[in-house]
C-alpha cells in the first residue's frame, strides 16, 4: 500500500506562563493567621455548600501529553458521573481535540480545534443540541495538538480492522507502543454503529447483561455509509481508563444532522473507513 505523508504545524502556541506560587514560603517572611470560632463555623458551611453543588473540579492528569479527566471504570462502572470540568475551560486551550461524556452521562462531547459539540437524547428519543454556557463534563480525554501527520487511505479499512490498522500506521510513523495519541479521520465511513449516552452506557450494559431502564435508553444508529469527522484516542493497555474493554480506541463521530441543521456527535461502537479518507495522527502537542 502506498502512503502519502503530509505534515504541517498548527498556529504557534503561546508559551506557558511561569511564576511563583502565592503560597511561597520564605524563612524570613511569614504571615500569621488567627482563626476564631466564627471562622471555623463559616469554613464548615462553605464546605457543605461546595459538596452539595456536586461539582468536583479535577486537575487534568498528564499522561503522554494527554489531558485526562475522569476514568471510564469510575464514571461508568461505579456511577461516579459528577461534573469534573467546565467545557469553557477547555475551549480556551489552543487547537484542542477530545472526546468525553457530559455530567450525569447525559450526552456525548467532542472537541474539534477547541470547538465543542455536545449532543444528548430528548424525551422522545431524538437527538438534541446540549451545548450551553455552563456545560460540564464528567469524562474527557484530549490534547492541544501542535503537529499532525496525515495519511490518505488507499483502500477500504473494514470496521473490525480499524484499531489494528491505526496501530500499524503509528508504528510506521515511529510512535512507541507505550504512547497514547489523538487521531482524526476525515471522509466517508462504512458499517457504522454509534450511540449517544443517556444516563447509562449501552456498551457497559450489554457486556454485563444489564437492561437499561426506558428513561435512560440511548439513541442508537446503524448506517451503511456516513460522512463526517472521527476524533479519538488510541491507547494500549488502557481499557477501563481511556477505552472500553477489548478495544484500543475511544472514538466519536461528528456529523451533520439534517433534522437539527447543525453538527451532532455520537460514540462509535464500530466503523470502517472508505478509500479516499484521510487519517491524521497527532505527533506532538501540549496537555
């Protein structure tokens, strides 16, 4: 198979800010804090309010230059689907690409070049736009990508061969097996199965033989062919953290909804790639 490589750099990324911590300790300078009974009572009240809100902001964890917030086994398997990060914080990251789930598992989230698409399921089972100013994620994996390597697909890639094909392509580019990376696929897809989560993960439910209650049934779609942009992460030995068991990728498809006249997104359970599509692998970036 002949491979046409093309690379380019994204716009330059601002240098990271540096500075001293406001809690810097100096042996010759110190501050003395005097706590009273009233201070302690007020602190306790504030702590209770914070917990009642249910928003637990987590610091992004850097793993092979990825931003990872939440873990699949905790969010899906253990039901810890509270809000962990505001999408507004992520839109400020330059050239950010990512996949995730909304708080409460109430929809899918995809980022393309720092622009989020958030899709949830309406009461009648149809898709709806769920992007709001205060939208938050319980799970998010992504990266600010500064450099891509692009490869044109010369022959159809079957759905059950996608992960292996992507792994082989990464090896040709010299990426080590231990490195997780973001990727894009732009073009046409075949044998597509996707879902939009609605409070319970259908992949997890099927694997455990669990029946999802009617009010939490996902939107599910199967299509012979679809066009759009696939965004995802590839990672070996990351099942339960970044990917579902038995897979090495976590993929979302962003595609145009005729009913909504706008882009929507769904979690890919399977998808093959048609000849002529272009695969882009992130080879450098910032978390």
